[in-house]
């Protein structure tokens, strides 16, 4: 099982390989990618910072999903540090016997990561302004 | 009673410090002190924050703080 918070480029293919299982008929993967716009403004770069417990929380999440009935394996990583447009911030993959379970588990895993993983995002816009996303 | 406050992300940006030491017996008392010190911008950010008191996440400001407690100020998560 992969469950990492890392300051290095992420490979979705590595996550797909990590969930390979002879019983699996479906592997669904997801890449959360840095886009060049948000709320109608142009974005130049993003910085993600994590709480010291982020890796533990991600491990907990991966174990929770891996224990689901029908799920064979889970791999998930979040990148921290300074990222450019097109870089992968979140990579995950899930393997199951049938595709429906894999699509559902992967989508829910991404939702739970966004909800529970203590990681924050600073967005820098082309006009030089910056903001911490979701912070009032 | 001395407690350590650690600010993260947007809370750290408006507080202007990573860490500070305060004397407070409850989370409510602590929040009052840090708002007095760092002002309205921190107060606004705190409306969206949860707290990690010695490793346990809470939004309940009535929580008592023991001497030496570590309180992390956590803005809304924004991973993915």
C-alpha cells in the first residue's frame, strides 16, 4: 500500500502498478492536477503545506478504504511544496473486482482526502496577489 | 498556565508568527488573548478554524487546557 505525503513529483502510473492484483478486474486512478485558473483569475503557482500529522492521516484513510468489502488495494499520495501548472498534487488508484466499485471507491477516496487531510493550498495569481484557499 | 500555540497556513500568515507561548486555562481564554494580540484579521480566520489540542481535534472553545498544552490552529483544509 502506498500512502505518502512527499515533496517530489508524483506518478499516477506508479500508483496504478501498486494496486495490481490478480483478483482485480478494475483499476481506477485519479490525478489532481494544478490548473492555471481559479474563480476566473489566472494562477501562476501553488504551494501546498501539510500539518505534521498529514502522513498519518493519509495512511489511516488508505487503510480505511483498503478494508472496504470488494476493494483489493489502495494507493494514494499528496505532494507538498511549490507546484507549477500541470503538476500532479494528488495521485491515487484503487483496484476492485468490478468497475463500479472501483469508480465509487476512488471518487470517495478523493472526497475524503479533501475533507480530512490536513493540507493547505496557497495560490499565487498573475497579478502577484496570493490567497490561502478556503481561508476567510 | 503556559501553553504553546502553533499557527498553520492562512492563520500563520495573519498571525505573523509560527509559534508563541501564552498563559491560558481554556481554549476560549486563549482565543481571546490571540485575537487581542493579532487583531481582526486573525479573528476572521478563526471563525473557520478548528483546533488541535494535544493531538485531539476540536471546535469546542470550552475545552480546558492543561499546563504545557500544545494548541494547533488549523484553517479549513484545502488539499487535492
